[in-house]
């Protein structure tokens, strides 16, 4: 059995359920501040989540949702400014402790550290959002737990392109075969598997119906002692013992 040396985590939807009551609310607050009558409902935001990257999502909305803005001459700058304002709202929400970590995340991170495993992050979101979430949920020192925080515009192509995971592996100087990726979305699984990584999925409300056939294991959540996970699918589903929560021993069986 190959040695498991590093765990690489997606952020939004995986470490925490940040999309519906976090990013979506931050976008709407930035739209209001800018005097725009745009309102991304829970349903519309779920559709827009197919487009990864907040700036890309705003551009898609402008171009495909018939918002006949008197197209600002400097569209790129308009989008960048609007997205920067949204990021301030999101990081303020994190500072206020608006969104907790998902079940099992803090426990598994600690178990991995105790086992001497390396940790990394590979996310489409803006770096400031990652550090704000980590600071508010695990304390400022937790940022240093991750050897790599690969986030946002650091790579030319966002998920589902493999770039962000390839970048994280290169920074870790590890082969994909000795790492596991943790994701919540089909875009994320496509990105991680495209970089050669086996991937464990914990679904959420927005991604429950997506295609996870490429995933190694699909669960409803990482689980906690006394709060077991549900196995929903994946290539390893029928070989996983009934640990009932994801721990390091179980992860090692997935390589
Ligand atoms: C999810 C995304 C991000 C967030 C919004 O990232 O696609 O765009 O929705 O963050 P991941 P930004 O699941 O890879 O963590 O507005 O900063 O892009
Ligand atoms: Mg995600």
C-alpha cells in the first residue's frame, strides 16, 4: 500500500459550507453597495456556481442573465472593483464567525498533524477568504498548518482545470499518488483527478446531485464519533470498513 503523505483540501463547500449563506450574501451586499438591483437568490446562485471564480461568475451573470447594464467601458475594472468589495464583505462575515467548519474537519486536520502528515489547500476562492475562514474557525496559527495555500488567481485556469492541484503538488514536491484530495463539487473532482489525485467527496446541498463517478469515495460528511457518515458512492464505497467517521487509518486504505 502506498504511503499517504499529504491531504489537500478544497475550501468552499468542503472545509465549510460557505457558499449559500456566505459568498452569496457577500455578493448581494456588494451589489447593493454599488447601487445595482441584482439579487442572487439561493436558486440562481446554485446555477451560477457552475462558473468557478467570483469574478468569472459576475461576468457570466452580466453576459448571460440579460442584465442590460450600460456596459461599463472598463468592464474588467468594474468587475474587479465589485469583486473586491464582495471579498471585504465575505472576510468581515468570517471575522464575525458567520460560518463554522463542517463536521469532522477540525478533528481530521488535527489527526493528520499528529500523524506527521502534510496539509495543503487547493481552492478557487480568493486567498484572503481562506485565511479569514481559518483564523475565525481554528485560530491564526492554523494558517501555518498548511505547507501550501493554493488559491484564486495564482493559476491561469480555475477548476475544473487541474492547474490549482498541479500547482499545489509542485509546491509540496510530492507525487499525486501519495496524496488525497478532499472536494465537494464535480468541478473540484474533475480538477483533482485531472491532476492525478484520488478524491474523497463530502457533498452539500448545492452539489448533492452532481456527477461524482470519478471520485474515490462520496460521503455526506466526514463524520464524528457518534455522528457517522453515510457512504453515497465512489469507486471504494464497497471496500471501506464501517469506521463510520473518516480517520487517518481509513484514508490510508483509499490509496
Ligand atoms: C469555490 C468557488 C469560489 C467561491 C467564491 O471555490 O468557485 O469562486 O464560490 O470565491 P472552491 P471568490 O470550492 O474551489 O473553494 O469570489 O473569491 O472566487
Ligand atoms: Mg468547493
